C-alpha cells in the first residue's frame, strides 16, 4: 500500500514547484526581452554600418530632404571642367580599406600628412574644376586646420578630436562636418564598410557653403616659370613606414604616383599624376593624451625638396602662422611652379626620401 507524504511536506513540495515555475517564467520573459533587444541592436548596427551591396548613386544637392532649408541662392551644377566659385577642401582617407579613393585626381593641391599607425591622410583643395565624388571623407587633425586656415576654404570632414574641433573653431575655419553640423552634405556608399564609405561632391559642398553663408576665396596666384638645372630625379621614394611607401615616377611629362609599388588609381581608373611635388620636413611627435596619434608642427621653417620636369631642387619652406601660406624658396629665390597641379608631402625628415636617376 502506497504511503502518503505528510501534509506539511506535500505543501512544501507544491510551494517549491510553484516557485520553480515562476522563476522559469521570469527567465523565459527576460530571455525573450534580451532576444528582442539584440535583434534591435543588430538592425541598428546594420543600418549604421551599411553592409556591402549594390553601390548607391550619389545624391545631388537638389535632392536634399524637404526639411532642410534651401540654399540662400540657387546653386548651379558646376560643369566638370569649370572653375568653382571658390576653393573647397576635404579630408580624405588613405587606409588600405579606403582605396581606391575618388576625386584626388581633380584637386589643384593635395597635402599628404601622417595620421596614425604609419598611414597618411590627405587634405585636398578643389578650385579649377569640380568633382562628382570625393572621398572617403575622414576626421580632421589640428594641423589640417592650420593649413586650411590660410585658404579660408570650407573644410569637409567627419568630426575630429575635441582638440581638433576647438582648433577649427578658434581659427574660424569654415567647417562642413558630417558628424556635428552638415550630414546632408554627405552620403554613404553601400559597397563599402564604415568608416571608409563616406563621400561628398563639390556640388553638395557648394550648396552647404552657400546655406551657411561662407565667403568664397580663390586659390592664391602661384609664380609659374622655369627653374635652373637641378639633379636628375626620375624615381623618388618616400618610406613612411614598413607597410607604406610612396613613389613618384617621372614619365610622359609628369610625375606618376605609386603606392607600395602599384600605380595609385582612383575608383574610376584615373591615375594620379602631378606636375609639382614638394617634399617638406617638419617636426613629428606623439600626442601626449593619445600616443597613437601624430602631432605635426607645420608652423615654422625647415628643408624641402622640389620635383618638376624630372629634376630635383633643394630648398626650404616657411609658414609663419596658421593664416599664412607656405613660402618655398630655392637658393633664396621663390620656387617657380610648373603650370598644373601640386602635391605637397609632409615628412618627419628628408632621410626617408630616396632618389634614383635611372628610369
């Protein structure tokens, strides 16, 4: 005959069972809530990081959302080879994931400077012709602002450190910042991952500059002319780090740019060439707060090398203030530019520069 448990024990057992069921119910509900939260985060991250897929057609200024205030004056699309109403600058990415870039071939002036980790970043100035795609756009550095200030050109960038943003503000550099004040002037390309997929165009930057009442400035007049006979320089190399090397190869009347031995091509297949390449040495130090970041002192003076016509000239550079332009001299006489575009390479010292006279 089956013996029954005492009533007190039966009650206790039932109580334990009820509590276990309640705990299980709470666990199931919390797991369901956690699952829903994770799903929401996954959707949000997917939207922010824009997974690879079909490339997005760049929007034009006329397609800005209706909630955006219209430009102060209508902005006419600039013909590809027509001069802009004023100079515009942009910070462009140079990590391997950002290549091939877009728009560098259409810039009048490109300044290449160290960012961090042995990789450089570009500051490109557009004036003589527009660019339908520029990028990928990245964050600025304080020394980018100190160069842009001299041109009083709107600076397109994607944020920056607190120090950089304060430097931009204190220098009164016209800022078109995707993160803080002008996201409508940019778009992201679904074919690439963040942060190497942010783009803009001269048309969108012109529209934003008009909207923000930025004054227009032209590029300063250069001093074109011939130079005395220099040293033959048919292949000049700059070794920024063990994993990043730039070369300028003289061919067909221009210097052709190579990165790690390969021709530097834009996304549309156009090769980068330059008629003037200026290499200047400036002090490079580490940021005290962020040891991975580079600090470049570009206000001062130092030695410089000048490449044009397949020849190298030795001289010096000087920049007296953030608002002042670089002054370049060879044998104490102003450097004469060859008509055309210019690339300015800022390096820690000229020991990293090599030159070959053979083709």
